[in-house]
C-alpha cells in the first residue's frame, strides 16, 4: 500500500491556520517539521498534541527541545486529564519531566501551543 505524503506548509501556503490538531501516532515531530514555515511565521493560532502519542518515540531532552523549537513564540500549556489541571511549559526540562510521567503511565494529557 502506497500513501502520498505532503507537508502542512505545502497544503496551506497562505493565510492563517486557526487550529492544527495532530493525530499522527508518533509522527508529531515530523509533521511539525513539515509545518515549520507556518509555525515560524506565527500563522498557526493553536496546536493540539496528545502526549500519549508524542511519547511513543520519546527521545528525552533532545525531543523536548526540538518540540519547543518547532513552535517558536507559542506559550505551551499542558492539560492533565486526571486532575483537570493546566500547567505552563517553561523549558524542555518541564516537557521532558511530564513526558516521562506519561510514559510511566502516571498521567494522560494534551500539549496545547
């Protein structure tokens, strides 16, 4: 089975993208790389990521740093389902700590940028 792939940037070359909701099971970072022009030009209002899916191929601080670099100028919020709390991600260390908790099965949450 062959599936055609296209970058978000090529699919949305002009204008504002209000919401980028990713449900790509472990391919969130490659998809964000494919949206780098939209993200760098701040033409995306909000990005939603399931942390359970992002952590499938979690590479620790390197992955956390890359994820933050791919969404420049965005305030990143972590929404934790179990206690319905929201936290601001201030650093790659914050994001890595939360991701490790997700990997260990302690938390379920969403990253919103």
